């Protein structure tokens, strides 16, 4: 187990390094950042000074090592636009995105698992087929489209929920979060649902496949022979078995959830790091883009590790034998 | 007193390839404390008979005919909700493969306590106590501690004991045991057999013991029923059937047990292949493989005849009637 | 049996390489339409439509009944065909050319559905946008942009993926390991993020979107093709082909490809839908197609500002069109997967 964990960490470090190289050469070397740093009518001297200040006059490999060295110390440069350290900026916007993604993940389980289990239970009836066709629509609806529709229905027409923005926040351990304030939660519901829909379809399909597979197992028949009710069979015997793959997949999807938050946050004007990223792309604020990428890579790596550990906890067979496959 | 009386039971599978008549007119009855050995080669419909009694036949299978009278109620007609109340409570079942019958991700105590609480409103504590005593009864050491374990922490033999303990939890009137020892090695098999026999005797529980091993039946069952192609072809007191089988198929089955016939002789085999259940011959299903079969056997299925020993038989040319004149 | 080469499978060059040829042909003509003479050539478009229908018919040969197993399948296939026709012949069907600024009248801006021009010459069935552009025409042309971008990107990515995948499988050893590591690395990042970064680096533009969408997808195909190639290579008839002393090239083109392509086409159906969604998301975020060639996503984004004030039609109708095309492709893809390749499941 420990060996496995260490190997996983080593892999992660490799991925992080590879990403650094790609990000640096990809983002830093395309175009000339100086153009947006100084006014068009600057004198050549001014340009040169700025180049020197940011180290752009150095040869590429020197620039690269400076970048890596700074990155390892947690310094990814200063935002051209905000003037703040890019990492600080990202950290400031990150909690809003993370809580949105977390709530979205929760919604997708809440919606997907019961639907999937039911679809698996009724797999050759019309109910099961209808759910599966519905899940294809879930896959088909673009994120921003869903958000738009939800705003139109629940905010504009019905006026049940606020349309855009973040609402109240509560400070928890020095981090501003909406999820613990009633008003804030209202603002979160629509964007979180938007984010959840695609994953809910995924969960529905996974849960259906798992349920179908579990229902023909002997242990389900044995549970029936014990006189256990169908409800308990579905929601204890089957669910416990299918939750392992679902949690694994969803955990890995948390990363893509954070990525897709870019779209959702734009639709709902949600002040998270996804919106920050889009704004930075539109204003060519490179350090922030780089910082976002590197932070996302870090988050991905952490998520992958955590998923592995959670998986181990959920599956008693893996936990006790100590092996993992 | 009769616990179970099965009459003309028919269970068919409606597959794409046609109707498989897995059980097609099975009759038998069972008294309190009686052990019935149900034998027959693979695919003869033993398990389906067992599952039919509990109404647990998987689709596309369905009980399509007959009566399953259990303590005066016809299980074939019972609504599903009442059937659920009987399962695991008055009628319990033990499956063939102990590795598959317990849910791998639920602890033993969860799986035992739910079996009690599915039928009785008792506290978790009381259910737990009952689980501990059931585990002790089937010979699991330090049961209180073992309750917290997961199935994979038990060996195959131990798991089957747990499954048996679960079957015993609510003191059922009838246990259907579907080859419960086939997957186990011989020493454990005989231990479990002895234990089950004692339990049945002590509690008056009737037992249907499904097996294809006649040696097991010899030591355990009061009566034996031999199944072939979805029908019981011969039934009677164990000693009588084993000593003088009347159906040529029973003869073949007995002959294929090593050690039962004369030593040194070649192991007798029933010639031919097990029949295709989706396409049975018109007459006696065993006729194509039977050394005594004639034109009548191939044309007309034999009816049940009652034998002197209290047995019943489906055969035009029983062995005790002597060689058939040609 | 040993030593005796199994007889060569009866499906020869003609039957199984047809979809491959057709796909290539359609790719080329699509490319020609997008990059070359433009959409003005009617014969090229008719050819494309016929190719599309022939390809579908070929994929489903003998399995039509299985495919059309219910009303949903008919509906999906029908609406897909309709939408493809609408996109191909947008310039003939649309009441207005939305790219021609002379046809627009700013005075007709933001008219609700059903309004008519001042002189009554034309009815805006789905309303107009802020520049007085007919929404219906915008949708038809936008559908064309969305579809062609996605199809071209997917086909090119597929071609690259096939080459890389087969090369990796054939080369083996270190080459394969490095290529596949690269594939894994890229696939471990959500496609939207990769595409966003590429567009951030490239800037908006039709060609740039296509390139970004190709880069996003190729790895997926490379992985799939390598897997298929490895398993196909293990199959008997490849051994047989080797036993006959066939050159590598012939084995690839006559045995590997014909067997890799049909499942790939099934995958790529769904992949086209995904690509449409991805492109529309990019365009919605303002880093996709240019404003002069709006796709459905960009149309939605343009109308989005007015939606909260109740002028829903500018976003809503392009949104419905987007949903219709993506959903019908996905539904058709799902049926195709069930019919042709039950083991390839999401
Ligand atoms: N799900 C099913 N679908 C179709 N036919 C089935 C199904 N289950 C059982 N059968 C048919 O029912 C017949 C009897 O099966 P059964 O499992 O009762 O045999 P068995 O006597 O228990 O054999 P074994 O000793 O191998 O357990 C088989 O021949 C099989 O063809
Ligand atoms: Mg059986």
C-alpha cells in the first residue's frame, strides 16, 4: 500500500513537472507579453526597461529556470491587470469555485444514483428506457445552455431563486463560503445544478449498469430468500456495491467539474477562479492564466490521490488485503 | 404432519430459443422433520424446483402450473408481499456457492440482523444476540467477534456455515438446501452434514437437500426423489431406492458412484448426453439413453405408478419387473 | 489446424473499406467546402449529403430493424437528417443572408418573433437580433458553422489518431510507451480546459478553433485505435496474413484499418456531438469562432445579454437548434453503438 502510494506521488510529481514545461512554453512563448504591458507609444528605451524588469531579455532556458525556481517557491508572477500576486489572486477566488463544484458533485449523486438504480431495476421496462434516453439529453445539453434555461425559468419567470452573483458569505476558518449561509446557498443552487447535470447523466448510466450487474448476483437472490424487502435490497445491498465505482469515477470527475465551472461561472457571474480565468484570457493576463493552470494541476493531483484513498476505505476487500488492483 | 405438498409443479423459461420446461409436473410431499434428498444430473431441474418453492425463479422463468401447498396455503397463488413474509421466516434456502451468497461489502452482522428484522420487530440488540447463538449453533468459534467481519475474512466452509446460520435464524419449518456442500472439501462437507442432520432432528424442520451425490443422500435423507428432465422419475424411502432402484436412470445414477458398485469394475456411465430441455422427445425423456427403451417408450410418456414400498415411479419397464421380453 | 493458415476472411477490399473511403471522401469535400471554394458550390454539397446518407446506409446494412427499435430512433435519425439538410442548404433556404450587411436594417433590431419588415416584404419568424439580423437565417448559417467545424475537426483528429495509434501499436517498445504517456497526460485534463488554453494562445478564428478541437481530440482516437489494433493484431487472421508473407503495409490497409474504422465511426458520431458542444462553449465564452461567422454558441452568447430583460428569442431559438442537433447526434450515436458494437459503451 505504502509503495503504491509513493509510486503514485512520484507519478504526480512527474505530471506536475511536465505541465510546468508545457505551460511555460505554451503560454509564455506565444506572442509578446510586452505589448499589453506598455502603451503603444512607449519609447524603445521604455520597452527595453520593461523587458528587463520581467526578464524577457534573457535567453529562453534562463527564463524557464527562473520560472521553475519561482514556481517552486510559490511565486507565479504578478497579475498585469490586478497588480497582485497571481497565486494570491487565484487562492482568493478558489473557494467559490470549490464549493460550487462540491455542491454540484453532491447534486449529481443526489439526482443520478436514484435514477440510475431505478433504471437498472426497471431496465427492460419503459421507465428504465425513458431514464436512459433522458440521460442522453443530459449529455447533450451544453453547460451554458442549461444555465441559461434555469435562469429563464427559475429566476426570470418564476422568481424563485436569484439569477446571477454570489450573495452572502460566511467566514469559515478565514475562507469566505456561501454554502453555510441561507442567502448564499440560494445563489448557489442554480449554478450547482447546471454543473451537476452532465455528471448526473454519467452517474445515472454508471448506477444503472452497476445495478443491472448487481441484481443478478447470488447475494441479491440470497437476500430475497431471507425475506429482505426490495427497497432494502436496492438501497443497501445494491447501492453499497455500486457506490465504489461511482465514487471513484466522480472523484476523478471533480477535476473536470472545476474546469467546466469556467462556463457555468461565466453564465451566472459567479466570482470564482473560472470567471477569473476567462477574464484573464480576454485581457491576456498571462501570469494569472499560468497560475490558474498550475493550481488546477495541483488540485487534480490531490484529487487523484484522495480518490485512491477513499476507494481503499470504501472497499473492505482492498482495505484488508492491503493489495490494490 | 405434512409441511409441504407439491402437486404438478410446472416452471417454464420463456427464452428466445423456445420454451424450456425446466420443471414439468413435479409432485412430492414432506413431513415435519423429514429430509428429502432431491437427486439428478446437472440441468435436470433440481435448483429450479427449489427456487419455485420460494418463488424466486429468475425471469424469463415462471411457475406456470401446479400447487405448492405449504401449511395449507398455496404458495403458487400467494401475493408477493405475503410470499416475502414467508421467505427466510417459515421457508429458508441455502445456496450452492458460499463464496457468492454473502454480500461482499456488508458485514456479517448487517446481513444477519436484517434477516431477523425483516420479519420481527425486535431491537438490534436482540437480533444480534439471536445471530450470535445461530452462529454458535453451526460451530463458528467466538461468534460475537466474528459478527463484525466481512465475508472475505471467512473461508468457504465458514461462509457456508454463516449461510446456514442465517437460514436457521428464524426457526423455519422448511429449509431448501441447494447443493450446499458441493463447493466444499470432503471433511468440511461431512461435518456440515452431521450438524444439519442434528439440527433438523432437534427442531423438527423439514429439509429438501438437493444434490447430485447419492452418497450424501444415503447418509442423510429419509426419502429420495430422482429427477430427470424436469420430472421426478422415481421416489421412495432412501434405503429401498438405493438398494433396489426401479428406474433405469436411477440404476445408472447409482452405477456411476465410485465405490458403491463392485470394486475393480469399470465405473458405469449413463450413455448419451443430458437432454436438450428446450426440445424434449415426445415420449419418455430418458428413452434415447435407456437400454430398456422400446417403441412405446418413445411414443408415450409413462404415468406415475405407485410401488409397494411406498415409492412412486414413471417407467414403462421398471427394473423389478424383470427383463423385458423382446 | 496448426500450421494451416486460416482462410482469409471473405470480406474483401470492397465491403469493409467502403466506410473508410466514404469518410475520407466526405472529409475532403467538407474541407474543400470550408477552406476552398466556399459553400457556393451546390454539387459539392449534394455530393456531401449523398455521401452522408450512403455512409449511414452502409453502416447499418442488414441491421436497420435493430437500429430503428422504437419511435425515439426514428425521431432522432429524422431530425438529424433534417438538420444536416438545413445546414447544407442554408443559403438556399434562409430568407436572408446574415453575413451580408447590406441586407440588414438596424431599424429592425430586436424585433420579437413574427414581426415583419417595415415594407412587409419579409417576416422575421423567430425575431431579429440587435443588428436587425433575422434569427432564423442566423440559426441556419450558424448550424452550418457548428456542424462543419465539428465534423472537420473530428475527422482530421480521427485520421491523426489512426496514424499515431497504429504506429504506436506497430512500433511497440519505447516509441509506443512515450506516445501513450503523452496521450495519457493529455487525456488526464478536461478537454474544455485544454481547448480554452489553446484558444487563449491562438486567439479567435475559424481555423484556430478547428486546430484546437483537433488537438483536443486526437489523443482519444490514438488510444482507442492502438487498443483496437493490438487486439486485432492478436486475432488469427493477422497471423494468417503474416504467415502468407504479406507486407506490413498490406496488412495495415487490408486487415487492420477495415476492422478499426467501423467502431471508430461509431465513436466519432458521439464525438462530433461533443465537439459541437465544446465549440459552442468556447464561442459562448468569447474565445471561439469570430463574430463574422457566428456558430450557434456565439449566437446564444450574443443574445444572452438581452435574455434577462425578457427578449428571450435571440438566445432561446439558437439554443433549441443547438440542443436539437446535439441530442439527435447523440441519440443516433447511442443507437449505433447498441446496434453495431455492443461492447463499446460509455
Ligand atoms: N435463467 C434461465 N433461462 C433459461 N433456462 C434456464 C434458466 N435457468 C435454468 N434454466 C434451465 O432449467 C434447467 C434446469 O436447471 P437447474 O438449475 O434447475 O438444474 P440443476 O438440476 O439444478 O443442475 P445443477 O446440478 O447443475 O445445479 C436447465 O436445463 C436450464 O436449461
Ligand atoms: Mg442447481
